[in-house]
C-alpha cells in the first residue's frame, strides 16, 4: 500500500526486491490533510482494494 505520490517508487522498490508483479493498493495523496470521515472512507476503499488484490492473486 502506498499513496499516489509514491506509487512509482513502490513499484520500483517491489521490482528491486524481486517482486515486479507485486500488486499495490494506492491511496490518495496527501493523506495528512484529510478529515476523519475522509480517512475512514479511504480506509474502507483500501480494505476492499486489498481484498480484491489478494483474491486476484491467490
């Protein structure tokens, strides 16, 4: 999981560690300025994204 600002870095790091096909869940950036409700909505979507990635790659 990483934010949109660091998605390419996350992919590069995964490749460097030998996992070029590692799926990433991407959250919007910046994160620190979000309200609690926005963070909650992002978290719900992220959990759904992670579950989908797990099921697609099982």
